[in-house]
C-alpha cells in the first residue's frame, strides 16, 4: 500500500517498513515539493542513489519562514504559524489534510497517555491563546473535543479559577491533564500550591522572554515543590511538524512509530547519524503533503532505541515558543 495514495497507512506502520516508506515519501516530495526539489538540486544529490535514512537530505527549517512548503497543488489549506515574537518572522505550515493531522496528534497523545476518553483536559497557554493559527492551541482544543468532558477549558488570566477547579477535580479523583507553557506554569506555581495526585502537568516549553531560560530539570523541580512529587511531563512539537513527542520517563522523549529523530554534526550538516549528540533532524511521515525531512534548530541526543532528548537551541537561532530548555 502506497503512503502517497493512502497516507493514513502510517498509523499502522511497522518498524521494519519505516525505511522503505520514508524513501517513498522522500522521492515523492523531491519531485513535488518545489523548494525541497530546488534544495536537492543545489546539493547535486541523485535521489536514486539515496538508500538510507542518513543519506536523505533534510530541509533547513528556516525555509518554512520564506517559502510555501507544500507537495500538493490544492487551493485551500489549514494554516499553522510558529510562535515568533513581533520582531521575528513566523514559520508557516500549510496543512493539506486536516483530518490526517487530527489523527496524528490524537495517536501521538494516546501512545503516551492512553485513551483520551474520560480525561479532563485543561490549558494554561497565554500568548498562544492570543495568537491566530497556533498549532498548540489547535491541538489542546481538539483533545478537549475528543475527551468530551464538561470541565475541559482554557484559562487566560484566570489562575485562581484554575486552582479552584484543580482542587475540585482532585477531590473527585478525576484524571486531569494540564497543558501549560513554561512561563505560565512557573507563575502559577509561585501563587498556588497543593499536592496533585490525579493531575498530570505537561509543560510545552517557552519562556517568551519573560525570564531567564532554565533547564528542564530546574523547571520540573520548581513545579514539584508547589504541586507534589508526581513526575512532570513535557511535550515536544512545532508548527512545522504534524506529530508530537512526549517526555514521561527516563528523561527522554519517545516519538510515535511514524516519526524518527536523527543527529547531524554541528560543523558538518551533511554528517548525519542515527544516534549520538548534535543538532536534531526529524522525519515526520505525517508531513507527507509538505516536507517530512526537517533539519531543526534544536540541539539534543538520540538513543539507539529511538528515544531522544532536547538540550536547547543552536547558537544564533531565534528563540521561539517550542524552545525546550537548555540543559547544563
């Protein structure tokens, strides 16, 4: 079954078929995504000579700021934009199949946390709520729709209301997931404190210049002091990718089966390895209608088992909302 004609096939993809499927997507996008095609031509790469994941050329993520990165010719798209500040140019991701994106984010979530049904989803996402075309707000809103709980909701300038609701849900033993941008969670932790036994906090990164960047470990430790010893989770996603990864245990993110993280050398962008430390190259097969092979501005590590960590941003890269904290 071809992923090009049946892209939903990625959600039943077996590990042994990942390479074959990725190469199929690569050759399709190399022929149909104009900016990717031009980039490959500039590199003088023979696409028929590419046979491994490490040989695939990865499109620098900056092209999402300057070009319409699409592999289709349709007229209407769902637009997502990155969380750039007023002085920065946001990335734009033109999503051709909104239903594919919904299924990708739902399956990414459920692979980490189990079925969405019955879970109360809360969002503490200032700055994002005030922007149009935020993929993070779209994701959390969609999860609320899927969970179908009356208590679901976003909290903008309503910290006390959020705290009262969390106390109520805790007393009822309800399973809650609180998605929060980092600076908002830290502000919340300064003003309120209670042990959360049934609530999972999921920080999504982002200080937005409100304070000095901290390591993820330091942020999680601060949150635990206010909300109890239960582990804090993290979400790694961006407007340019349709799939998310979650950090739950082992201090590592785990990608869904249709996503892979590779490592490129900081001084030679074409030296790519399947594991090690360096800059993160991401393969997201859910991006079949745009570009699935992206060289990000994030530093990190990738393990032999496919899990990865995010250590921060490359020097001279713009800080944006999906920036996940520099590790010491």
